[in-house]
C-alpha cells in the first residue's frame, strides 16, 4: 500500500515537473528517470545515510518488511551501497546492500 502511494506521488511529481503526460506502456519512465529502477524488500532495520559510508549522517530510517524503490547500481567502496528512498520521511540516501533484498525492477511491478 505504501509503495503504491509513493509511486503515485512520484508519477504526479514527474508530470508536474515535466509538464507532459506520458501514456501507454511508458508509465514506468518516471521511476527509472529518477534513478529508481529496482524494488527492494528491507531485510533488517537500517539507517538511510546521506553519503555511501558508515560515517554518513542518517537522514531517514528503513524498517524490516518495508518495500522501497532504489537504484540497481551499486555505490561507494566495493559498490555495496544502494541509493534508495527512505520509508519514514521519503528522503533519498544510501543503504548497505546487506539490509536489502532485490525483488525486481520497476517495470516488472508496473511503476
């Protein structure tokens, strides 16, 4: 439910910012254009950091069982961080890969 509300808000923001309406099979474009190409399940509660490092400032929090959107690409040293959207305040940041389980892409979920 929370993921659907987030996807609707993201799509509305993309339409408002771009000023154009995209119809048909290209509805997945706003999430991918924002760099959020994957859907993740949160395995363990984790802080969302401002930088892809352990010393980064926490800007949001993820809780176990939440589903969130994020980048498929890895970041940071060893590429063990993913850029995601937090589930509390919807702030963007980085989370270690060990806390996430990739469920699929936004195209597979129709986002």
